[in-house]
């Protein structure tokens, strides 16, 4: 793939940012990425894949061989399959509409719990299900039988063959003999139980129903007798008529008593109005006594005493009526005593006889009114009692009518069932004499010779589980990995073109030279006579190989360009490019010569702090040296001047960068790593192209992304990423196929 060409000249900031991201769509995930992840995590992949497989292999050795047995029964329709329905109902004597329902009924008999338990008991639950027997123990045989029968219900398959009258019985067991014996015993027990159900002269259902009806009739008769005894009524209609007549009579008396009470109230009110207008005493002109008033009071007392004697005969002493007459009698006696105590004025005053007569009438009317009110209360009590008796009679009548109706229905049903029993006796006798059996065993269970097991299925499932688990592990490792292991992954993460240098090729000088030669032709910098192309090589962290790549790339460029090439070393600490070439690589690069006399303003590249200048410290001294007779020139920073200058920073002046034009065709900048200092970011906006160096399995993704973003934010143009130390995890045989 060809990377974009470095931009000649200083483009706008926005244009340079857009160029840094105009590298095309990242490569999609493919087979190479998958194989890379697999072989990179080969130890984990093998462990993850083999654990389920080994577990499946181990489990397959413990899986028993299962033997299947099958038996088939043919159901023939006969009169015994006629359903009588509910006796006494409209559906009496109706038959099944479809033979399928008959076959289903026979299948239900086969599925009955009693048959399963009998078959289990015949063979022995500990032989059929030894694991269940081992878990329960010999001390609880009933629980063992129940559990074995429930397990048999799960294992036994009773199916209806479609569109036929055939029932298929399937069973599987590790023992072929037990499997065959169990099915045959189940069929034998089924035929026996079926014979008991259908061949009884008086069917059990009819007999039980007759007994039940008889018991219910006796129960209804008992309840009717109890109801008569409880209510004391033998004829409900007569009792109801008597109570209604009594109620009407009491209601009439109540109305009459109410009218009398209102009339007495009116009379008393009229007398009270009259007596209020008559004086109690009158003037007497002759000597007279109170003989008449006294006689009247005495007559009133005698009348009240007679009334009390009459009431005492009807009511008990202390009742409300006796108390009221006693109160009236006390009032009359006090009046009498008053008359006796009156001392008459024989000359002027005396009692008014008219007043006394009216007062006596009021007293008599009040007594009569109270008597009527007492009668009215007694009538109300009698009405309440009669009404309650009517309600109780209604409840008793409802229960009585229901019991009578139920008895009629029960007697009718009993009569019909008795007739049905007689019919069934005759029909069963005829069928047993002339008809063939209705169930035919068309295939008995045979002892199987060959069994089956699921070892292959278990192994296949364990393999699938292993693959799925491995895929999940690979996916988790891939998304959680913080470093780069492939050039494609770096391209997707950084959205930049990536040039990969294999680990083996970066080890030897010749291989590294060939890789840099390939990188040069891929970048193809536009070399011109009137312009100096500036290319920056910078790494995120020390030790990623950016200085080695810059040196080798400069050597290749010097051989391809007909002009001077400058290797600009901006590292102010440690061994610089000049020292490495002079001490170790002079046989390949040539011996560094003396400082070149050029018009490049080397002292304007650096600036010291104002504090250092005030103290008389000098600016960093940098010189340029030609390597042998080649066109490659390397810069050298005097370490003594660096120590003397204190804090050293790159200058923001353009003087140095302008002085490069006319002296060099190409400048390769070996920038310090981003972690060491930020001089590389300062240079990025001066360079025509920047190449980021990241190390396989070492450079963290956030650090590489930070370096890319910082270069772009400083108006730099990132042309490519050099992926150094790439390892080929995929074997060569697979690479050839890819």
C-alpha cells in the first residue's frame, strides 16, 4: 500500500489535520486477525479448548450402553367400548364418535400408576433403578417403590401410532433383559386389569353408583325426619295458613288499638282544655261541706282498685300493666287524702264540683289510654313473634322442598341404574360366549442384542463447548488488550497507515537496511532542488527503536538522493547519533569528519532560560559532521554546553528551519520520545511529515493515541506509523494459504 505524499511547503493547520486522518477506511476484521489472536494466545487457547474436550472424553467412559425395547398392541373395537354416559340423562347409550378415543382410553389404562407399581414390584425396584435404591436405602421400601414408579413414568413411552388402532410401548434400560421383562410384565398386568374392568357381570362402576344412590336416599329421608322433628310441623301448608291467619288478626287488632289510642288522646286533650277554663274553688253563701268531692274521689279509688284486681287476674305481679294501674291508684289516693284534709270555710269558699268532675274524667281516661297502649305493645310483640315464625317456616320449607326434589331424582336414577345392571349382565354373558378378545399383542418385547450410547454426541458437544469458550476468551482478551500485536490492529486503533518491521528483520543490519529501503520507496518523498523536505521520526516512549529507524532511514535516503541528507538528532541526553556511529557503525556509515562549514544557523535552534542567560551560561552548541565521503551529515550536540546551559528548550524561531533550505535536500529528525520531553511536538509543525514509531507488545494503545492527537493538535501531519518488532505468530504454512 502506498502512503500519502509528504506535503511540500507549509499547509494550513486545518488542512494538515485533515490530511492526518485521510488514510482511507481501516481494514476489516478477517481470517488473519482471528489466526493472529489464536496463535498469540495459543497456550490459553489450548487450555480453554482442551478442558471441555478432556472432560467430555472422561465422561464418555462412564456413560452406560442403553438398550431399547418396543412392543405393540392392536385395539379392536367391541361392545365393551360403548359409553353409557350419565344414567338418567339425555346422553344415555351414546358411543364414541372416533376410534382414536377408544385407543386413547386403552392407553390411559396402560399409563395407570397401579400398573407401573405392580410391574416395578414384580421385578424389584432395586434391580430396575439401583441408583435410587442406593440413595433411599433398604429401611424405606415404600418410598423406594413410589420413586421407582415415578421414574418409570418418565422413562416409559406409550404412544399412539397415527391413523391406526395400534399402541406402541417403548422403554430403554442399561440391562437388555430387564428392559424386555419389564415391558412384557406391564402388558401382562394390563391385560389382567383390563379383563377385571370389562368382564365383570355387574360392572364396578354401576355397583358403586347403585350403593351411592341408596346411601343418599337414606340420608335424605333422615334429614327430612330431622327437619319435621326440629320444626314440630307435619304439614307445612296448614302451619303456614294458621300463622298467616293469626298474623292478620293481630294486625287488625293493632290497627283498632291505634285508633282507640288516638281517640283517647283527643278526649283527654279536650277535657284538659275545658278544665283549664274552670276555677278549682267557688264562693259559697251557705254553709256546706266537701261531701260530694270527697265521694267522687272515693268512687275513683274504688274503680281503680277494681281495675287492678281485674288486671291481676290476667298478668303477673310486677308486669308493666300492674305497675301502671298502681301508679294511677296512688294518684287517686293522694287526691282523696287531699279532699279529706281540706278545711272548709263555712262562710265563703268551697270546691268546684264541675272542676272535680272533669278532673275525675281525665284520670279515668288516662288510665284507659295507658291500658290501650299496653295492649298495643303486646300486639306488636305478638306480631314480631308471628313474623319470625313465618321466616323460620320459609327457611324450613325451602330445605324441605329441596330434599323432597332430591329424593325424587335419586329414586329415579336408582331405578334406571338397576335396569342398566340387568342389561349389562345379559350383554356381558353373551359377549363372553361369542366374541374374541379385543386386545391383540402384535409384537412382544424381545431382548435386544445391540445397544446404543451417546459418547459421540458427548464428545461433539464438548468440542462445541470448547470452541465457544475459546472464542469467548479470545474476544475478551482482544478487547481488553492494552498493547498492539499486529499492524492491522494498529491501523484500526490509530486510523493511520502502518508500516510493519518484523522482529527478525530488525535484528541484522542488512535486513534492517532492506526494510528501510522498502519504507523509503513506499513514502517516496518528493525531492526537489529548491526545497528541503523535513521528515520527523518520533516515538511514544524510550526504547521503541525510533533512533535506530531514523539512522537507518537516513542512510537509505542518502544513497537514493543526489544531494546532502541531514540526520538531525534532537536528543540532549544519553548517547547521540554521532557517538553511536563513531563508536559502533563507522564501517557502514563512515567515520564522522570535522564540523561542516555551512550557512545553517545551528545556534538559533536552541534557547536557554532567562535565568541561565543572566548567569552567563551559553546556549547549546550543535555542530554538523559529514560521514566519510558520503552525502549523509549527522548533527552533534556538545554535552558540555548542554550541562552548562541548564534547562534547554527548542527555540520558536524560524531562522534555523529556513536556513536548511539550500543546504540539504532531505532532513531526518530523530525526535526525543513523548514521555521524555515535548520537543518532538514543537518540531512536528515544522516537519512536512511525521512518522510515529510504536513497538509491538510494548507500546500501550492510549499512549500511541495520545502521541497521534498531540502531533495533530500542534499542526503536524502524521503520514504513517512504523510498527517495530512485529512478530509473525501465525506459522508460515498458514501464511502461504492466506
